């Protein structure tokens, strides 16, 4: 059987790869928000707090997304 979901940073972190969400691109778990979107905003100079408020996310979700993007 094929994997349905992959938690590349571990299940305790907030990044998931799921073929049924965003064509399998990494997203924040339980959302359709692309990791690349959050990482791009952060790279452009936006603060983690601002991004979290903008997308109604927890700070740790944004931090996990940024961490994942920096490693990948």
C-alpha cells in the first residue's frame, strides 16, 4: 500500500506531505497552507507572529514550516 501521509519532521511537528492536499506539496498539518508560502513571507522579512496572525495559525506551526523549508 502507498503512504497516505508523511510527517517528514515527525508526528509531533506540524508539517505534513499528503497527496490529497496541494498535490503532495508540504503543508501545515490540518490545513491546506503551503509551507513554501509561509517560508517566502518569512524570507521577505515578515515576522513569525505576523504570519501566524495572517493565516490564523499557531506560532509553532509557522516555525515548523520555516524550519522545514530551510532544511529541504
